[in-house]
C-alpha cells in the first residue's frame, strides 16, 4: 500500500457537521466538533481528523503501547484493548481527562510532562527523551537550571508532595547523553531557504533546532566567543557543567546548524548584508547581557564589580579576584550565584544584602537554602545608600532600611526609612540587581523598541514591524527563565516556517491557537504511596572547594520510582497531539481517534466522511494522487 491520508479544503468547508454525524453513526466515536480562530477571529467548525504524523507524538507518548503506526500506509492506529485511559478510574475519571495536566500548562515550553514521566516510570527512557525533544532541545539544561513551575502546579501536592519532575528530566537527558547512541531528531527534506538567527542563547538555539528539523539552512551568529548565551556565561559550572551544555549545543550543530562566534550584529553583519547573502528570515534573540546600575555615589570605584561581568569572566576563564570579605547586593538567582562563586574564588566571608524580606526574595528557595548551607549571610530589608572608600578603593556600604518593596498594585516601588542606617565593611562589592538589553545594534538596524524597553514584536507571531524579522527571548519579553526562552524560540520557528511558506502567521498549528484548560479535579484513589525522592547533593564542606556539580542526579531505580508517583491527571496522547485532535471518551474511560477507516482501504471503500460532505472539501487517498493546492493536509 502507498501512504494514504486525508486532505481538507478549509475554504470550501461550510461547517455543517455532516462528517461528524457520519463518523458517529459508523464508529460511535464522535471526534468533533472543533472551534478554531481564523484571521477574522470568527467561530468556525473544523472536523477533527487525525493528521497521521511522521513519528507521531501520541504514539511516542503512549506508555501502554496502545498507539502504533501502520508500516505500509503510515496511518496512526489506536488499539482500544490496550488503552486504559492513562489509569482512568471508573466513576472517578470524567471529562477533565480531555483537558491538560497543570504540569504541562505550567511549563513555558509546554513539554508533555505527564507523558515523559509515565514513560520513565515504565523504563522507556529513550521514548521519554524523544517526547521531551518534541518541544525542547535542552532537557539536560532544564533538568538543572529550570525553576520548575511544573512542580509548583503538580496535582500530586493535593495528596502529599509534588513529583520531582526536574530531576526526572535530568535523569532522562543524562541517560541519553552518556549512552552509546544519543537521540538525534530526524531531519525533513532539505530546503534551500536560509535563515539567520542573531544570538545563541536558549531562544535562538531553540529556533535553530526546530527550523533545522524542518530542513532549513540555519546560521546562528553570536557576539561572544562561546555559544549558549547566558546558559554558557551566566550559570556557574557547579549548577550547569560546561560539558553538559556543550553536548546539547553540539547536537544542534550535528543537525546542520552553523554557529559563528565573535560576530557582532550591527557592525560585522547587518540585516542588509545578510539579505545580500541570501538569508530570507531573521530572528533576533540577543538576551540581556547588560548590568543594571544602582546609580549611587562611588558605584564605579575600584573594588566594585558587576554581577553579570563577574560570572561571565569566571565562566570564560578570565582573571578574576575578590577580597576576603565580599558584599553582594541583590536578591535574585544571579546574586546567589555571585555569592556562591565568590566563595569558590577565595572569599572567606560573603554577605548578600537585598531589599526583600526572605519570603519576597525572587531567588529560588533551593538556591537560598544552598547559600545558607555554604555560609552566606543573607541580610534582608536593606537598600544601598552610599559606598565608602579607603585610599581610592571600596571599603564598605551604608544601607538604609527598606520598609516596602512593592506598592499596593504589586509593582516594584521600594520605600525607605533613611533614619535607620546600617554600615557593612568589605573588600569587594558585587552589584547583581538585574539585567537589561543592549539595544544599540538593533536600533541601528531600524528594529523598534517597545515602551517596556525590549524589542517590539507581535505577542503571538513575534514578528517585528519589519517584515520577515522576528524577535524573542529575554530581549523581547524581559528577564525570564530558560524554559520561557525555549517556548519563545519554538514559537518563532513556527512563525518563520509559515512566513517562508507564505502562510498566515496566526492560523493555528502546533499549539499556535491551542487554549490550555487546566485539570484541577482528578481522581486520588489510585496512586503510588511512595514519598517524594530527594535530590542527592555534595556536602557543603566539599562543594565550596571547587566548581564540581553540586546536585548528583537520580539513579535509575529512584527515577523510575519517582515517575510512578504521577497520578496521571490527563491523557498522555491527548496532551501530546500538536493539532488538538486526540479525544478522551470519559464514558468508556479510553482515548479515541480517527484511523482513516484503514479497514476500508483493502476493500477499496472510502470513509463515510468523504461520501457525505456536501461541499466535497474532504479528499482521501494516496498522498501523491491527491489534487494539488486543495488546502491543508489533515
């Protein structure tokens, strides 16, 4: 048999539901209707026909082996007997299974967390890793340096404690990276179109990854001497080892992406020179590499360092020295990293001073705990007033009492009592109060800057006012997590692909128009009672001596057991489908899907949906035999 499929001409469809009724009468499924948003944002019925994807995510995600691909026709088939609805419980599991688990919604990259956790619990590590790589090229990085909002939202917390999702992701990535045959995604048919990406941080490299998968020729231009952006020069090795990051970047290069370092946008290359060299679309993702200043007296004196510059120099192996007594100003993760790096560079006393009270600090709880374990003194509720000097060099800081950090609307608007002053003496001060973008190069290229200080771009498509030029990551949305940058890069890749093909950038595919509705009520009768596994770490007295990775990672037995704690709020196949087509039938507690009426193929019969369609907008048959230009393959 040849590869068969359905084609759907969206322009001819009248939204009559005849195909849905015919499908229900013949199979009892009822896969529809679907409301989508089109350009005019008007409601429109579109039948829910399976696209029968190559390397179908639903088949990868199914830990029950209930979904497979027919080798002759390419049709994705669902085995009703093998499906148990991802542990659906009769009488307890209802229509909410059609919605999305909070872990997937909370993940900015929208990884199918339930899917890969369930696969890990069954020892299907390769499949679990492959599922992650459907939405993110950086599982090793995120398994170490992600704030894991997926865990904060985990419904298992309604029973005891959330799953250790980040640790499971790290385990899967490390298993693959250290194995004999690391997973490399399949590349689609090569395209001649060339795409330029400015910036090799998580957003830029993610866009490169997905565009390379689609067969495009991608070149990434990086100003620094190394690729990776802040992943490479902003996260210390004790949190993210260089060899781990390098391995994930190298895989992207193995997919055909060229990375050129020491290239400055606006001088070495411009939009015009890139266009002259044949590039047809551009993604600007230059990140936030400029330090924010306190703007107080003597801030630029000898002995006062900038947080990002300090971390960058240490990462690049540049000469860096600190005194015995270090004062770090700031309360975020960068400030914590600066404090812990200072200890490893020889500081004997480190004080971290911030405006926020302990429960207001933006730094992650784990990072704060790690700092306290290593002897960092955290002083809350103080803001710098002035710097002191002795013989032209930093000698201390005078702080004023901060009475409130945020106003009633929650906006950053600190208030002070300047009658309450505190002086701290030190040899080195490191200011780590935030990052900003260097937009000088973008401005010279005519790329607009928004009122919030980032590059201006459409919030859905990420296209700037310049046609074919897109912007994303921190330089667009401001300081955020690596996972948010990954999500941004993926959306940019979708837009660029559609731009190159001449399609509408907003019209939905791969989550562009998908609305996630969170599952909050789930069955709690069927679960593994094991307690949450704890991440093993180096002891504080050992880790302060060097830059060795602090967290050791899960062994296989622990990762499998932790995966079994998942209560499976949703259905893995439903959540993995990029077209929102898989359906969960709560009456029978199983998933359902269109299988292209494959049993009729041998009898040379056509599906009922194609026979009843009054506008003849549905076509069925071998791919190469279908009429050209009729619409969207479904």
